[in-house]
C-alpha cells in the first residue's frame, strides 16, 4: 500500500468533512425556482430554501445555475436542511464594505431615498445612512432649493461616522467635493504662473474688488485698483455677479492657495502710450474725480489724471473756495502746463485759459488814475484792494485819511466794500500796486493851519492816554496831540478819557502834520499866578476872557469823512472872511 501525501490527505479531508458554515456567508448555486421559494445548494450535499420575497421587485428573478451569496442562519447538515438568507448576506457584505470605506477613507455609492429632519436618508446596499443637509453640497442648502431633485439620485459619499451597536451610519457628499476641489486646485497651482491669462466668472462684488471663479476649482481676487486704468469708485460700476471676464495672474501663493488677478493689465498703460494731442499748451476737457483744499484731480482720458492746484484756478490772489464751487463728476476745461508721462505727472491750469491781467496793467493802471475796487482783506498796516481778478493793490493805513490818524483800516473800510482808489505807484515786474484813498480829495492842511492857529482855543474830546500824552479829537474829526507836561493841572490831576475840555494850540508841526495842544486849565493857573504878582490885573483879565472863547466846538463823537470835513472847513473859512 502506497503512502498518502499530506496534500492528498488534505483534499480527502475537505471532501468528506463538512465545513463550518453556520453564521457565515457562503457562495451557493440556484438549483430550482418555484412560485414562492428558491432552492440553493452550497456544496457538500447541503441545500436550503430562500423565500422569493427576498428579491425586490426591481431585481430580475433568479434562474437555475445562477451563483449567489447567502448567509447560513442555521446548519443541519445531517438532516440535509439549511436555513439560508440572501438579504442578510447582502446586508452583512454591505456593512463590511461600509466599515472598510471608513477605515480606508474610500468613497461608497448610495441612493438618496427620502428627506428627514435635518437631512436625508441614503440607501447603501440596503443599509440606511444619514446625510446631514450641510453635507450635501459645498454651498448650504437654502429654503428655496428643490429637495425633490435629490430624491432617487445615486451619488458617491464618504463615510464619516459608524455606530456598530446601533448600525448607525453618517455620510457626507460635501467632503468628497472638497477633496476633489483640493486636488484640482493643487494641479492648477502647479501649472499656474505669473502672466498667465485665464477666463472666469464674477462670483462676488465687494467695495475692495471682485472675486472671480476660475472654473469652479478656485477663486481669485481682482483688487479695485487692478480693474481699470481709470479711477473706479466702486467695482459694481463695471461688473456684476455672473459676468464672464478675462484675467491675468499677477501673484499666487502655493502655501495659502491665494491668487491675485488683474484685468487692467490686459490693456496697455495709457501713461506709456498717451494720446498725441495731450501735450503742453493743449486745452483739454476732463471730469473732476476728487476735490480737496489743495485743488482738483481731473481725469483727462481713462487712466490719465491731472491736478489743478488751487492757485491755478483763478488769477485772483484770494484763495478759491474749492469745496463750495466744484463737485465730483463736473466737467471742466483746463490748459496743460506740465506733462511728464515717464513720471505720470500732469499739471493743468484753469486761469491760464485767459491772459495774465498784469500783461497790460502798466497801460491800464497808470499812476494818478482812479479806479474802483473791492476790499478783499486787511492787516494792521493797510488793506488789499482787488481792481480785477488777478490784480490787487495795497492801500497803506497812512493813505486812508488827511484828517484822522487811522490806526487800523477796519475803522474806515469793510471786507467786500467797493471803493474808489488812486494809483500811486506800479511795479509790473513784481506785480505790485500802491494805492491811495485820501488822495481822492485835496490836502486840507493849509485850511487846518488857518483854523487851528497857535494861541487859539478849541474844544476837544480826550482820547487815548499814553505815557507821552493824550490824543485829542477836535472839530471836523481832526486829531491833535497834547503832551503829558501840558496836560497835568497844578494839583496833578489828569482829565479822563471821553471828557470834553478846552485846549490851546501850541504849534503846528508841518513835518509830522500834528497839532500840538495844551490843556486850558494848566494855562489858566499859570496866568493866575502872574496876576498875584500885580501884572496888569484889569487888562490881563479882559484879554484872558476874550482869549478863552473857543474858536471851534466838538458837536459829537461821530467822525466825519475827509470830503465832508474839508467842506465844513472851507465853509468856516468863508464865514470868517
């Protein structure tokens, strides 16, 4: 008898020994099919029956010879009967696939069957899984979305969570989409380079720029400054969501996955190829795009902006109220006075559209001629008078009145007032005019010498008192000066400001045109002392009384103008004659 090898022994054991098949999934072959059951053989003379109801209506009925998977619920091989289940075999096999999908992070297919609270129920080979509403798509589902379109749809999912005890499964379709987008984005970033031109769709419009969807894979930002060579107040002026646009890649970061795009770079920079007519001396029309205290910013052509400094808006030396006179969006004409494309510098002028008024000022404003002007401004030493826009003269405070000692031009003039002035001097090279106001009338000094003769008495109102003396307001608005040593009485008293007193003319200073006065009380007390010494008491007394009669009286504190004062002086002299 020959010896049996180990291999042959193992084969004999497999033939004559029944396998351990209970609670296991086995492959079986359909032997017969009747109206209610299917007879299935799993080998080793073991057969079992499966109800025909375990096949769904949408599945084809089994036929003899078909091979199927079954689950052995109970094995009674000695009696030749088995309790088999195709449904349990299918469910266990599906559950194994779900567990493998979770462990290996591989996708699995399923069909969305119905909607439930917070999401959907997905059929994965007979196992029901839960699909949260937030995991259906990249964008969250909204109330306006049609959920019925999802029902019955076969999709791929990623298993997120399993509870084996309760056979609960949570899946996500969004995670698969995100992974696919990440892979596509990675592929695009690997081939992306600066200067590459792409086509995309405007996805969102913000105040700082627009987001462009690059084929649904990734988004790029076009900053508002890269939308157009011209000035853009808000991107919505040029684009809206859904617009198709061509963009160029400016920058990209492989780490942050951020892409910066540009649109204006697809067109040539207008500063590099400016219009031929844009040159120094040309008159252009543009749109005001910015208004500031320093001037205006004007867009001459899209992408080329120029500045009109505030001093180039008018020939007038008075600052222009830019905020009040100009508005963004207004059209304006100007002259090009500086153009440097390489420095992107354009300076414009409005005032140079008209000739410089000083070109013919020497002929128009000859010395000695009279002109009408407007008081624009004044300082402590004089006032600025505008004769025409761009031509101003200075009126010194000394040239305001023959009669009065004017300390500030505001005593006579007001801003915006129209007055006549005389040209005293002109310097065209330095654009300077010296004006006179009192020169409109004759010099009344000779008449004043006739009225305010030395040793005559006049009423006066005590004015400003200083250490040197006091200013005295005489008749006709004339001012005199009383030194301090002629002001004090023997008792040392000094009259108060505003009091009306009698003054004696001491002298007339022709060089400074000043009437020097002395207080009458001081003169009278000196004469009284001489009387006590016995110097012609009667004659002196008569002469004194006649000399103390004032020759002029102050009627009121209202000061007269030169013309009115001179007229009254002439009338007084005529009356005296």
